[in-house]
C-alpha cells in the first residue's frame, strides 16, 4: 500500500484489457510541434486575452540557481512559440495577436542573465567566476 502511494500506481494489479484500451483511446496524442503554437486560440474572440507582465530583477534575485534555470527554459520555449506564431501569421498576411508579449519575454530573459551575472561577480573564486560567466554567456 505504501509503495503504491509513492509510485502512484497499483502494485500487482491485474490490468483489464478493456479498461486500458478505453484509457488509451481517451487520451489524445500530441505532436511535439504543437508546443510551437498556441493551442485553441481563435482570432475572432470578442474579449482580448490579457497576459501577465515580465519578471522584475528584484523578484529574480530571490530565486535559486535551479529556479532561474527552469524559468530560462520556460521563457525560451515561450519565445520560440511566439516567434513561430508570428512567422506563421506573417506568411498568411494576418496580424500577429498581442505583439507586446515578445518584448516582455525578451526583457525577462535579459534580466535573468543580469541577475546571474551579478551572482557570478560576487563569487570570490576567480576560476569559478570565469566558469559561471562562460556558462551565462552560453545561454
């Protein structure tokens, strides 16, 4: 019982072929390319979509190295999605919806680099400082 809670699946449970067939047919198969486009957005919506603001450097200073690393890749994925969508709209001679989102993402990414550079400069070990700078510049 304890292991099944940790693993979040039943141990030694008989798998019913009908149940598994129904479960697999209910799940939709997603293509990895769908991450480059916003899902289920219509251009004819009456109400405009409201998006959040960019991250401030003061907020990012409270984040750990791992959190900033994860946030960097979330923002990179968002930037790639927006640029793909913009290119697709441009190819179809359509207006890119919410063009102000891309600068917010870019500014947030620059602020993450700035915060990481501040942390690298504070490191007293020159070798580690140089290594961190190389890693940051590779982002």
